[in-house]
C-alpha cells in the first residue's frame, strides 16, 4: 500500500510527485508512454511557477537552459499600441521564462529520479480506479470490455491523483463531469530562427486579419503563432510565413520546422476531488494555450495538493475538510484562468473599422498606469 499513486507522468504529475517525495511520502507515478513526447506545447513559465520549481529544486537548471522574457508589446498596423515591462514587478523572478515543454519535462524527470529512483513506471496504461473507501485499487485496461474491472492490479494506494491530461479518460471513469467554458479558435505555429529584431520581448500583433504572437526561445529561435480561420492541419511552413507577412509585414527567415496546428477548447471539471481520487492539471481544467497558462495552473494545483495530501494522510479525520479546500480554491483559480484566456482570444479575433479602432483604444488605455500594473500581474499569473 503506497501513500499516493499519480497516474500520468506529464509536467504536472511529475512536479506533484517531486513535491510529495520531498514531503516524505511514498509516491509512484504510472505513465503510459515509453518515450517522452517531443510535441511543441508550452513555453511560458510564469513567476509563481518559478517558485514551485525552486521548491522542487530545479529552478536554477531551468533558468540556465531558458531565455527570459522581460516585456510584452502590442502592435497593430506597424505601430506599437502599448508595452508592458515585467522588470518592475516585485519578487525574485520579475520575468517570464521561456523553455520548450519537452526540455522542462526532461529536467523534472531527472529530478524525480534523484528523489525516487524507482518512482516512475513507464509503459503502463491505467484503465480503471476502484475507490474502496480506505484505499484505491489501480487497474490496467481490462482485456474483456464486458468486465471493466478485470484488468491486472497495478498498485494500491491511500490516494490516487489523476494527472492524465486533457485527453485522458480517468476523470470520467472516476465519476467527475466537466463543462465547456467560453472561447475557441484555431491556430498555426512554428519555431523560426530569431532575427533578433524583438530582443527579449514577446510581441502580440493585434491585426485586422487576426492575431499573430511571437515569443523568444533558447538557442536563437522564436516561436510564431497565428490565428487561422479554420484548423490548418498539414499546412507547410511557407503558408504560415506568408500569412504572418500578409498580416504584419514581417518577413520571416526560412525554417525547416514543421508547423503544428491546434484548435482550442476550454473545459473545467465540476469537482477536483471524489472520495480518494483527486484531479490535477489538464485532467481538471483544459485552458486555451493563448496566454500560456495551462501547465502553470497545473503546477499551482500541485503546490496546493502536496501539503493537503500530507495533512490528510497524517490526520484522516481532517481529510475531508483539507481536500475540500483544495477543490474549492483550485477550481476558483481555474475559472479565472479560463476567463482570462477567453479575453485573450477575444482580443485577438479579426476586427475591422470601428471595432478595430475601439480595440486599439482599449489596448492603449490598458497599457497606461495604473492599469498596466494590473495587466502585468494578470499576464504573469500573479493572481493565481
Ligand atoms: C500548442 C500549445 C501551447 C501551450 N503553451 C503553453 C504555455 O506557454 N504555458 C502553459 O502553461 N501551458 C501551455 N500549454 C498547455 C500545457 O501544454 C498543458 O497544460 C500541460 O501539458 C498539462 O500538463 P499535464 O501534466 O496536466 O498533462 P499532459 O502534459 O497531457 O500529461 C498527461 C500524461 O498522462 C499520460 N497518460 C494519459 N492517460 C494515461 C493513462 N490512462 N495511464 C497512464 N498514463 C496516462 C500521458 O501519456 C501524459 O504523459 C500549451 C498547450 C499547447 C497544446
């Protein structure tokens, strides 16, 4: 019987497992993949998350591999509408850190190996969870679909944390529903050589035809993301470069990268706790990547959940109240993040004539004191 089994060894599951191991708990992670994912996903790591990474013991290594984004500017029609500097923010990390998610995950896995050398079991697909009141059985997929509980017993734990991401099936299997929340859209993105023109700034081009975003990356590269009228699966890099040029006038250098397309949906779980099964990360809240919050939000879940689980295991009589607090506080943060992402996406939609002028005026107002301070806090997730 372990203290905690975490299902899913993505960035959130591994951070939680590191924090639990540091609290002295017996934790195991079960992960279906045998090889790490190299998909282009998160890059932005916000100041509150840097504090989580410092607690995990990897902040210095992440900083050494990453680049720092010191400011963000918004442009339209070749003019700068406003600029937000993060450098005047209080705290040890007055910047956003940019590192490809697969590199961050590699650092985290190495740290978990140090803390618990046998803690990550890969190549294991969890099929079902059975909450028995005082423990949870974790079972593999059943070979017989008519007997869903007939799979091999993979482990037994006092608590199981589902960190199987937005496409995982265990939230539903644990009897927790989810509901869609506002905002959607499709985007195309790729990493290009960085011309150096924008320095360490993130640039948002709020153009009439739709938003284009650009972020610095390590190794002299830059990520460019463009909103598209529909999902452009398999679009060649030339198509993305032409779209960006038509909207912003920026002529990007040739790149051999393969663009990735994605469409956005946002969903929130109606609970993050059901008996001895708990949710963290994308399993609990799928937030639009526009604004770069999903992984960060999951890490902040993990930061709240680790001490709550330690307390629940040490004082079972208080478990219900402690885990209830986790559920309430973290779902409130997820709702805020979804609202902010909805606002970010709405600001980037195509706009013409008066709507475009009003939007530009709003950006100018938001970029002036005192609103720019609030906006910098929101964009760096200080309120989560
Ligand atoms: C294009 C794009 C850009 C993004 N940019 C940002 C950004 O800049 N900043 C940000 O904060 N977020 C960003 N995100 C969101 C971020 O990628 C996710 O929020 C993050 O990956 C969630 O981590 P997770 O560990 O909860 O889930 P995942 O990363 O999805 O990990 C889940 C893990 O569970 C495993 N698993 C699933 N089912 C099972 C099972 N049954 N048994 C065992 N293992 C299982 C999977 O193999 C996987 O390894 C972006 C996302 C996209 C798509």
